[in-house]
C-alpha cells in the first residue's frame, strides 16, 4: 500500500505523472554527453539535469545525479517504478531525436 495524503491506495492504482514538456539542450563538443534535458511533470514539477548519452549500445538517458565523496554517483531524482522510468526515457529520447 502507498500512502498519498489521507488516502491509502495500492501501487497498481497510482497514476503516472503526465509529462507536459520536454526541453532539450544540445551539449557542446563531441563527448559521450549529447544533450541535457529538463522534463515538466503535471505542469507542477520540473526535473533538470537529465543527460542523453551515447555509449557502445546506442543512446541512453541518465537521471540527475551528484558525485559523492567516495567517488560514486547518487541519483538526485529517480522514477519510483520501471514504467515511470520508461515514460521519461522515451519522452526525452523522442524529443532529442526530433532535434537532431
């Protein structure tokens, strides 16, 4: 069960946030980072610092993160479910492909 306000609902009953805007900012240079993105969720929240990267297996999306003192990276924002992650990744990659 998930507590949301005063109402308790099962995880299956929760709706995914609507992606209301995706902005793409092309990266400078020819490195692995191809672009940065910001995503608006339900016209209420904006997630900045999403990266579009190119690796050996093609394009992929990295959520905003920071480098910890031990050298590892910790996500600042990350989707709570596989479905939410796929929704954001697909929206960002689609917007990126429209601009290239």
